[in-house]
């Protein structure tokens, strides 16, 4: 960075308050997301009036469109009926629904799932492979660049708060954008620290708030009752979702057209945390914690597309990649989950 632009960046960042901190701590280990209690006070993501002009603004808008209408990338990259926004709600802005502004500043990071340090790009590729049951776009594909631009803009606007001025936003190269913001050499982080920002990460609302261990073991029969009372009206009696004009208005929860056995949501704990904060739609914490555990158990003991890491042996896949709260490989109602799974990315071009 030359001196003049460094000074200008310094000026534009000088007003950031210490409450909006960025982490520069070294790579944290995180198989599942680090989850905390619901905080009650969350930073506000920027509105469309804060969109930067020119080429970068266009990337952000395209990234947003891919995020809310990921089906536009079907059948090339998407193998089910979902859109990213079905789980990362309100355009990836909603706290406690794995918001993008918090995610962007948390990569690169080590992930046990693939045993190495993942860039932001690789994290999104993972959601294409598992949550979208598809084929991830390759390194540097414009779709990944645009999705990262959208997340970067949200992150920078959210962490900078009301002072955010898109006209003086640093525009990283595509290569830099894809890495994510948790780096000492990230331009935004550097300038932020130089102007007195605190190195302690504060992204309340990241991931989902963790629930305590259930009082009673999660139970499929009780979960079915919760499902019939609270969920079936939108998601259908058989978890199949509902379509209007051939597009889902209520996404499917199990069956061939939803997330596969490698996705985060197939872990009963992850689904329970998500559901407790986000479902039924628009009624956070309507369910008791026990009900959230039970209904998550009910969802995640149904067949869905195969774990794409399965090389032919259910036992191997179970042993290598499942355990904890995953029900893959377990026997339910006389059949073993994962044996009657649906294909991966069935609608490839
Ligand atoms: C079926 C639900 C679902 C869909 C659809 C989905 N995701 Fe995710 N995503 C998750 C879950 C669950 C996690 C949390 C990861 C975990 O615990 O394994 C996550 C995590 C992430 C993260 C990291 C969050 C963090 O704080 O570290 C990013 C970024 C992300 N998803 C982007 C996307 C993108 C982009 C798409 C669309 C291409 C997408 N997701 C589609 C469920 C989904
Ligand atoms: C009023 C309708 C409605 C009700 C009731 C409802 N949902 Fe949803 N659900 C939705 C919509 C709509 C989305 C997608 C959100 C979006 O795109 O913003 C969704 C998304 C989801 C997802 C993530 C996407 C996917 O397909 O896996 C899960 C899991 C889920 N709901 C579970 C439940 C459970 C469990 C209940 C009952 C406790 C429930 N929902 C009740 C409308 C509803």
C-alpha cells in the first residue's frame, strides 16, 4: 500500500469504536462453530444505501443474488432445491443464523472436517458440496469471488458501524478477497489496528447459540409430535417442502432435494441450535430446548443424499466422518441410515 492511501485509510477508519473489534489472534481450532449464548445486542449490517459504486459494487450485488437465488447456478454447481439464504437467513445478515459478516472475519481457520487451514473460499466450497449437495466452483471462479465480495462488504460495514463510508473502502484483489479477513496482513485489519482497534474478536451472533445438553435424550417420537404441530404446515407432512411455479417457497428438510449427509445441519446438535433460534419461521425460541433437540433428532433420522465422502463403505464413512450427534450409520426403524441415501448432484449438466 502506498503512503497516501495508507493515510486516507487511516483517516476513514479513525472513528471506529473499540466495541467493533477485529480478531488477529492465530488460527483457532473449530470443527463446529464456536458458539456462545445469545447476546441480545448485535451490530447492524449495512443497508443498500452503503453500496460502493463501480465494479466492486457490481460484484457485491451479484454475490447477493447468488446467495438468495443459488438455484440460478443449478445444474452446474447446485444439486438440490436449496438456496444459501434458506439457512443463512435475511440475506446472510441475521445474527444466530451463521451470519456472513461474522464468518468473513473468521477465516482463514483450521477445520477438523478436512484437517487443514481453510480460506473463506474453501469454506464456501464446502457449503456447495454438502449443504447444496452440488459440485463446488473451482478456485477463483467468479461465483466464489462475488460471494466473497458480498461477505466482505457486509463484514466491513458491520464492524465499522455507522461510520462506514463505502467510498473509502479498501478494495482487495480477487485473490485477497477469497482468503477471508482473519489475517494480520489483511488491509482492513492492518489499518484498523493502526488506528487503535482492539485485537480481541467481537462478533456476537456468529454461528448459532449453543444449547445445554438435553435433559432427556433426544427422542424421535416426541420430535415427530413437535414436527406435526409446528413445522409440517410449511415444510410438508413428509419434509418435502412446498413449491410454487416449480420453485421451493418452503425448503425440504429431508429426501432427495435437500442437504446431504456431509452437511453441518445433519448433526442433531447443529440442527437443534439452528431451530431453537430460527424456527418456526419468525418465532425464535418458541420451542423449548428439549423440543428443539427432539425435532432435530426427528429430521436427522430421515434419509437424504449420500455423504459425498462415501467411497462405497458405509462403515468406513461412519467411522471416519461421523460420530457425536450424527445419526448416519445408526439403525432406525429397522434400517441403517445412509444405506438408502439419494445420489449426489443428480442434475449435473
Ligand atoms: C442446509 C443449510 C445450509 C445451506 C443451504 C448453506 N449453509 Fe452455509 N452453513 C450451514 C451450517 C449449519 C453452517 C455451520 C457449520 C457447521 O457447524 O458445520 C454453515 C456455515 C457456513 C459458513 C461459515 C460460517 C462461520 O461463521 O464460520 C459460510 C461462510 C457459509 N456457510 C456459506 C454458505 C454459502 C455461500 C451457501 C450457499 C452456496 C451456504 N452456506 C448454504 C448451513 C447451510
Ligand atoms: C411459517 C412457515 C415455517 C414453519 C412453521 C417452519 N419453517 Fe422452517 N423454514 C421456513 C422457511 C421459509 C425457510 C427458509 C428460510 C429463508 O429462506 O429465509 C425454512 C428453513 C428451515 C430449515 C433450513 C433449510 C432446510 O431446508 O433445511 C430448517 C432445518 C427448518 N426450516 C426446520 C424447521 C422446523 C424443525 C420447524 C418446526 C419447529 C420449522 N422449520 C417450521 C418456513 C417455516
